[in-house]
C-alpha cells in the first residue's frame, strides 16, 4: 500500500505538471497505463555481452507485476520529439541469479523520446527511441532475510535508454510495449532492464464544435462543419460553404452562389416569379408562349401575339378596312388607312398614270401554280397591295386581263388566261372591291410583250394586267 500511494502521488504530480504547460499541437498530451517487468541480470558489468544473452530469459530473470504498475505522461515537443515522465512499482523475487522475497521496487523516470514513424513512413505503427534518467529504489520487504544490502533503502540515480513501439488503433488510443535499459550510478543498485506494456491515450487538442477539426485549424470553431471547408458548415449540402452561399438552407448551384434554379431557366428561384415553369430572364423567369412581351399568366391570348395594352391580345379590325379598332376613328365603317379608318369624302378622283403603273407593276408579279389558276403563297402580299390601291379609288372601274405564253395549245392557253383573270377578280371582290367595278378577260397567247422563243420572254408574256375603264 505504501508503494501504491507513492505511485498515485507521482500520477497526481504528473497531471498537475501537464496542466501548466501550453498546448501547441493536435493531441499534444498522452497518458500511458500498463504493467511492467524488471530484469536484474547478474551483477556483472552491464556492458558485458552476457547481459543481452539473458535479455529474453523471462522465466529465470523477469519480475512481472501484471496489475497496473506503471503510469506515465508524455508531452509532444514538436519535430517528432516528446518528453515523457512516469512512475512504476514492482515486487522483486528474482534479483539476478539470487532468489529473494518481496523486495519493493519503485521508480520515477524522465525520458526524451524521438518518433521514427515519419522518418520511415509508418502510420499505424510508431517506433520510438529515447534517452533520459531517473531514480530507482529497491526496499527490503519483511521476509527478506537472504538479501544483503547494507541498508534498508537502496535508491540510486539511473541513466536510461529506451526502445518502444506503439500500435495506434485510432487517432487517440494505442497499445505500447517498451524496453528500458537503466544504468545505476551507485554500486549497491545493479544496472537492469525494465520492460512495460499497456495502453496509451492521446488528448489535449481543443475542438469546441465537435466536428473533428481542432480549433486552431477550424475557420468556424464554434459551428460544426466539414474538413473540406476548414471546419465551416455546408448546411444544404450543395458543396458551397454557408459563408459563400447566398441560399445556405437550400441546395443550389455554384453559378448562382448556391441558390437553386428549379426550372433551369437561368433565374434563381428567389427572383423567379414562375419558379417551377421555365421562362425568360426579361420576364423574371415567366414564360411568354406567343412572344408578345406579356407573360402567359397575364396574357388573355397566350397563343396569339398582342400588345400589353390589350392584355396580350391583338387589336380587332371590326370593319375590315385594315385599320385596327384602337386607331380606327370609324371602327364600324370601312375607311382608308390615310383617313384613320374613315371613308374619304372627296370629289371623285381617277387614278393617275403613275398609280396605274404601280398597279401593273404589282399585277405582273402575281404568281400562279404551274398550269393552274391557284396563287402561290408569296403572291398574297401583292394582292393585298392591289386591293388597298383599288379601295382608294371607289368611283373607278377596272378590267383585269390574263395573258399566257405560247407553250401548249392555243385553246388551253385561252382557257387558262381566263381562269387566272377571274381568280384575281374573285380575290378582289372577296376582299371588299365591288364586283360591279371589275371585269375580267382572258387573251391567251394573242398579245405577247416579248419573244416566246426565250425563257425570259415567255416569263414576261405570262402576266396579269389591270386597266382603268373609262
């Protein structure tokens, strides 16, 4: 009990020592607990080769105390060095070649150790070498009649050399074995080996937020975070740390500073008036199906382009005069564009030669499907222009004349020219020109304006003409 009290006193002393030293590395402190064996080889010179001949002779020379009998505290100093201070107790029954009864053994040792793991590239295994000194006592027990020491308290200083190996099962816990050579400075205490094995626990690094990253390396020491972000959090798990994430609680994209874009239209949800429907940036992420600049949600005619002033619908033209009702001053009466949709109230004016030339320049560009009287699609704009001009001269009458080239029989060309002239007349009537103002004639191939011997000549002969009737 007396020796156990001394060991516990040593432990308290070592822990107190650890509390007054600054911490400057991850897990800078280590406490080791274990059992030890003391080997008092023969009293010969410790440097004699026979010393190591008996090194592994545990049966004959080792005094093993399997209970908790050694404790130490180590402080990492940096550059693979550490300082270890510890205490141990044992019961000696084999003193070299002598058999003794219950000698009390206890020691306090200090040791500077050097770790070889980085030097040889090991991670789990950590070999160490050390050198230091201490003080060792061997006391006589109550039944120690055969032990002759000359004193009841044989203590001496020692010079120690050690070799150890630790296997780390985790970052903080490892199993160690150590063999320590202790050279005594007094003749009454023999040089000897002390072997120990047990458990080592590393500690001392501060991790306030418990995220596994020590405060000194943690950019956010009070908030649990990720190693990838130096201990700072990524709450929504989108790979962007919260401090750089404009939407830290919603997973998003790096291009939008961590904010989501659910519909993928390039407008982040927080600024998107239609976050679940792909739309346009110019309309805050809302769609515009007809492209009239009015979002579908506000467009009363989402499939038909119209102005915003009419809720996205096109303006009507009630009287069909080509002037929409919003600008037509006579929306229910056919008028002219020049008179804002109202009919012209002027003296009868006949078209000038210039107007007639313009009409015929349009007429000559009327295109029909080959061998038919049906119009090609590009002709419709020409017909609308002719209609608009005729409407500006409501008191004038006109004749529409059809002509062909000489390809084919004369009779078929005659019929074709009549059908084409009638087709132009029927279009004009259908678009607001009174039938009474129009006549139509077909002249077949009788009045060519160019030679039918050439391709261009024949194209010129296939024509429609509009003439003023007087």
